[in-house]
C-alpha cells in the first residue's frame, strides 16, 4: 500500500482540460484522478489569453468549493490550487504553449495581482523563464507568496543561479523545454543540483528515459524530487486527436505529439503508470513514494493533506 499520489502539474484528464474553464470538467478530472490513486492535484493552465486564464481560475474555484462542501459519495482528488504554466515563458522554448499569449514578467505583475485579488489563495505555482525582462524583480516580489519555478527557458547556469538566489525554489519538468546538460554549458540542471531546489520530473519513460531517471535520483536530494504527470485531456482516453490549448495533438501508444516533427506535447500518463516506470527502472520504492506523495506537498507547504 502507498499513500495517495499528489500531482502538482496536470493540465487535463479523461477528456477535460483546466484551460477549458469548465467547472464540471474539473470535477470530472478530480473524480477520474482519484480512481488512479491520486489524493490531491494542482490543475495546471496553459499559456492562454488573460480572459481565459480568469475563466479557468473561476472554474477551478467553483469546482473546489463544490467538491469540498458538497455531499458526494464518489471519491475525488482534492484541489490544492492552480499551477500557472505561462505566460512568462521563453518564445524559443515555448513548445506547444500559445505564442500569441506569452508575456514578460516585466509587464506581468498586474496579472498576478488581479488573480490574487479575485481568487485569494488559489494560485500556488508560477512558472517563469529567468532570462526574460523583469524576471529577477518579479521573482523577488513574489518569492514566499508563491512557488516560483524555472520553466520553458533558454537560460544558462549563471542566470538560473541568479534566479534561485532571488527566490526561485523549483524547476518545472526538468530536462524538458530547456537546454540539455553540456560539459561547457551546465545549465538549469546543474544550477538546481548545486542550489538544492525542488525539481519536477515527468517519469513516463518517454520524456525522460530510465537511465536518466536513475541519474536524477542519484544526483538530487531524495527530498527534492517531485514526480509529475504533465498529462493532458487525452490521458485516460482512447488514442486519437485532442486539443492542448489551441493546438491539435495526436495521442498514440502512450505518446502525445504535434507537428510534422513529432514534438512531444504533454503526456497521457498517470501517476500509477509513473510509479511502475520508476520501480522498473530500479529506483528504490521509498524514494519513489517520497517523490510522488510527500515531496510535492512539502514544496507547497501543506503536509497535513493526508
């Protein structure tokens, strides 16, 4: 028996997506995730228009209220708060994120302040590319109020260290949407390792393969590794075509991809599958359980969930 899993980076499940702004869809996600062993999760937005961000937050707030205060017989995963992936991302590393809606941190404080005013306490994690204009000031302003996480970035080692020293405490989907580790360009991976911050890892065996998963678990403090699904609406659904944000993606054989190059676009994994991938890769079970259950809660400061 393992404790309930905690997924702090998940866009969608069972045909629904956080960015749809659909309260009933969020509730269906919560119920479907519970059936996969998930105790709690952070619905995660894409880079979408501000109006759609507000719509998504409103849907999550109302779903959270209905789940927690309603008389429900069906089990559900608790909503911990929202993970905002975008708009503060590098256009060079945006992947499937919406280029038209990217913003710089220099111009983005009003978005965060309005979200806090309209939806107090709901926003938990903000992704940010540290090389963008205004990033360091933004990090200093919001450090301690939210989890700030390096994501979708082209930054080098020194810039990552500067961001961490300013208040970043996390890296989003390590080794994805960022430069690889190089002997002359150690990058975000080594900055996170040296500074001992949290690192999210997609452990489906596709985004990060088993030998590299072993490298991560051998390189980082076992209390700082966080398993995430980064799954989208095709998770828990048959193979086929689905939308992630405004982009049509293909889900086939456990992979989610888009465009002629077959670039990865989120995942269709779930936490139970990732548990199996990690244990099959030879990661000790006690480390796996920490990375899937207690470490995500420690990052958010809410260890009383279980």
